[in-house]
């Protein structure tokens, strides 16, 4: 049973972060994996970039896992995500579509979907939202989701290497 009270009672920055991440998660398949590259792709792509940037930037005010002062591993991922967004957008504008595609799709998997799985860890807000009555149930669910992500990445046909390396995140599958 879904329990929205942990999310509704969370700080506004947590609510903003979750809303931006969920929007990016939902827009991703349409914006990033459609075959047609038309006005819809461009409009949804800009909205996806804005949602990803909002999720990454808002993470700098979240400090649940601290390793160096107030910062943890999620903050490094946020910096890499912001750099990838800039690189991917610049690649599209300059016409380097293979690098654009590879960067943005890699960012979807490694900057959004995979970290999203770890938000289910017992004790975290999304765990309390989705697994309120049985928080440890999230662990096998996380394992299954990680396997699905790996399987999805492997089943996609190998793409030609982009001109230059896709900075900094790319999908090795």
C-alpha cells in the first residue's frame, strides 16, 4: 500500500527533488528512446534536461549520506550528471548526434534509473512511501530492478561508437 505521508511531510527540497526525478524518469523513455527525432523529441528533451538539472541541483541540499563534510556519493553523481547534461546538449547542437544519444541514454540509466533504485533502501523516504509495512522487502525488489536494468542494457543492439568519448557517463551495454 502506498503511503505518501513520508513524502508529504518531507522538506520542500526533498519534494522538489522527488518530483523532478519522477518527471525525468517518466519522460525519459519517450524523449530518449523514440525512433523519430521530431519536434516532440526536442520539446520533451528540453523538459527532460530541465527535470534532470532540477533533480541534480536539488540534491546539493540533501545530506542523508555524509562522507566528506555535508557531501556524499550522490553529490559526485550530481556533478557528473550536470556535466553530462551540458555535454549532451552541446553534442546535439554541434550535430554530433551519436555522442548526444549515447550521453543522454547513459545518463538516464546511470544518473537516474540506477540511483533511483537505491532510493528504495530501508530507512530512506521512498522506502517508507513504497514499503511502509515491510521495509526489508525493498532489498529483493532492488536486486530485481538492478537485474532488469542490466538486462535491458544488454538486450539493446550495440551502437556505433560516438565521435569522441561521451563525457562523462555513457552506457557500456
